[in-house]
C-alpha cells in the first residue's frame, strides 16, 4: 500500500507519469495535483479508466486543484495525503513552450550558445517553493525532483532542501545505449549491462547542432558488457556508434522522463537495493548507477572509478551546459559564454545567481522572454 503524489500532473511530463504510475500494483493511491483544473480532472478520469481496465488491484485516484505559488498550498497537500513518494514536475512555463515562444532564429542561437544552464532561475524557482513546502509539512516520504536535476538538485542540497533524486535525461541515454549495444550484438537488452556516468549536457548534445569534437572533449564514462564480457572497445571502435546514438536518442519525448520517474519510484517503494542508472542520486551533479537502501540513494561506481573521477566528468559537462560552478551554499556562477548569449539575445544579464534572488530573477527572465515574444 503506497501513496504517490504528482505535482504538475496535467503537464506534458506529469500526465505521462500519472498514466504509467497508475498501472503499478505497488501504488494504491495516486494524488494528482495541478492548477489547470479541467485538464487535470480529465487526466485523473483517464487514469481511473486505465486502472479499471488494466489493474487487478484497487487504486484510488485523487485530483487536487491548487496553485503552488499560494503560501501554504504545497504543505497543505503533503500534510493531508502523506505521500510515500512525491514527484515535483510543475513548472511555470515548459521548455517546449519556451522554444516556440521566441523567434526561431534567436531561439536556435540561445539554445546553442547559452545552453540550458543560464535558464536556471526559471527551472529552480518552483523546486525551491516545493521543497520548502515539503519541509513545512514535516518532510513526509521522499521527493523525486525532475526539473534540470543535475544542477537544480545540488543547489537544493546547498540550501538544505535536498530531494532524493532526479529522473530522465541520462537515464534515457543509458536506455538508448543498452538498446544500441543489444541490436549490434543481436542480444536481448536484459543481457547487456551499461556503466554510464553522464550529465544533462550529454543528453542535450545528442539532438543539438554541437559538433562531435565537443563531445569528445567532454566525454561521458561508458562501458558495455554482454553476459559479463566487456564489449566497450568494439562499440566505441566503430566510428558510426556515436553517430547512431545521436539519431536514436529520443527527442522531445516526455514519456521517457516519465517512465524514469516510475522506475525510480518503484525502486524507492520496494527498497530492494537493485542497481539502476539514476539522474542525480542523492543530489549528485549528474547521472550514474545507484541503489536505494535505508531511505536514500547510494552511488555504485564502476571498478577503478573514484568519486573524484565522477566529479571531473560532471564539472566539464556542467561547464559545457553553461554553468561555471555551484557553491556549497547553492550560489551558481554561469559561464561568460552562457551569460553573454543570454544578455545579448534575451536582454537577461545574470552572471551569478544567489539562492535568495531566484524568484525575482525567474520573474525577470520570464518578462524578458515575453517582451521578445511581443516584439516578434
Ligand atoms: N529530467 C528530464 O528528463 C525532463 C524532461 C522533460 C521535462 N523535465 C522537467 O519536467 C517539468 C515539467 O515539464 P513539462 O514539459 O511537463 O511542463 P508543462 O508546462 O507541460 O507542465 C507543467 C505543469 O505545471 C502546472 N503548473 C504551472 N504553474 C502551476 C501552479 N502555480 N500551481 C500548480 N501547477 C502549476 C501546469 O499547469 C502544467 O500542467 C519541468 O521542470 C521540466 O524541466 C524534465
């Protein structure tokens, strides 16, 4: 018997989470929270219908309409339903809306030159509110926070607001690699073991205009095994392998961030210690293998790899994503290139982001985007 709550459940990712989560026998109550009442109530009804057709066990689907920006709203929901796992997937404006709301030529340059890092205020504002609400409710259960987890979750940890993990991004990269190796060897995916240490940048890169040398300078850690026999050299030795990865990586497919969430939720509810690739386990700055034991994610490193090696991979990738550093108190400094592009193209100049400035900076960035949109 477990309660799972999904905040932002009427959104592109949230509704996919809800539809998959409702089919899991471990979940006996699903609380769906959003401000978009009609959409969310439709979604809750769809989930109940799905369960009615597909499940043997009973499940309760509870729609909750609330505005997360209202003081006390988040804590009220969490205190009432006491979820075992809560998913934070609410955001004031989605990436897909952003990409379509700015003139195409400018968006192309922003996405390529600034990267995702300098958009941090918009991606961090709701997660801060959410984790504060969770703390105010007495910290019930565990939180999966999936807004840009490789950067947002370490910042939250610096503010003493740590969620359990993220989801998505590098988890999709790991799945794609496993399927590619399986196909090339003609083996079932279950017989392929992938050791991946990677960052959001490595996921973004796959469908970006960035050139291969940039990946090679900031490479992820990758090892592949088929029935315990290492095949990494065979895979990487073929120049078409990384090219094919770019073609196969799922682009703008919210379903796979969602299925990552459900996978991680099941590991957490079952507390079974099975190893899986997780985005930002225990607020680490990227994705790697981890197991959930004693109420927390613990990293599982490949043989011969140290935590310093892991951090070096994350630090290079973070920089390529537009973030120079994350201070221990959660202060973020952006790269000159990233901030320069934001200042030139969007009129938003923020070289350093302090935790206490996040909400105001998020408003300012949203205003810059709307101004550009109105002028287009
Ligand atoms: N980790 C990954 O792989 C990955 C991939 C895609 C998206 N994401 C993240 O998932 C999150 C959701 O993205 P999306 O594309 O589904 O966005 P979306 O805009 O489609 O959904 C966001 C939802 O939040 C709700 N919301 C907005 N303001 C609210 C408020 N004040 N109170 C209550 N609810 C409110 C909206 O109504 C909407 O249903 C984002 O943080 C995004 O960065 C992560």
